C-alpha cells in the first residue's frame, strides 16, 4: 500500500464530505468518473491517490470548483500537521435541525453520553475525540431531521 501524504488524506476527507453534502453514493460517483466502486472506496479511505483526470471528473459530477476543493484540502492538511485538537476543520458543513427548524447548536448528547453544561467544554471534548479518531462526523444538510423525542429520526 502506498504511503498517502497528509494532503492526500485531507483531500479524501474533503471528497467524502462533498459527496455526503450532495447526497451522492460511491456507486453513483464511481460510475460518473469511470472508476470501479472499489477504486473510489480506496481513494476515499486515503489508501489510493486519485489522478488529475478523475479528480476533474469528480468536481464536474458535483458541479464543484476544483480549486476550491484543493484549497479546503490544503487548509485541513495544514491543520492536521499542527497536530492539535483545536485545529480540526470538518470537511462538511454541520447543520443541526429539529423538525423543520435549524438550531444554532446541537441538542445535548443522547444514549448515555456525559452531558457537559459548559458549551466550550463540550466543544473541546468533541474536538479531542475527533482528533484521536474516536469519532467521525459527516453531515448531510437537511437530510437528518430529528423530532426531538430522542428515539429516532422523524
């Protein structure tokens, strides 16, 4: 297996985030850029590099600007190299929704997670988990709407 650079790993994160944002599956994207789903999966897991032609096709399929995605990847790579939890930048925009209403911040954690009253402490704790790799976040804008009763999506 190739040793993928920090930038390559950051670009994989950006690509996964943009696919999630647009609601495109790996199978759909693989067909659009003429790669096998297996090859695309390896690219998105940063186990394989993507060639320029495939990246251009990826951007065209999502109607995204390639330069903007590269800039986002550079920013994430720079922050990863800083090696601090405070430097985390999500690849996707996080949107918190309850019913049809957008929330400024997420509701308290469910399923026995420790509740933290201090908002900054909760953010710091989440960033530490993300940095360690204990959790991963992918957000689909307006895709997951919760009804607020804590059992399942609406």
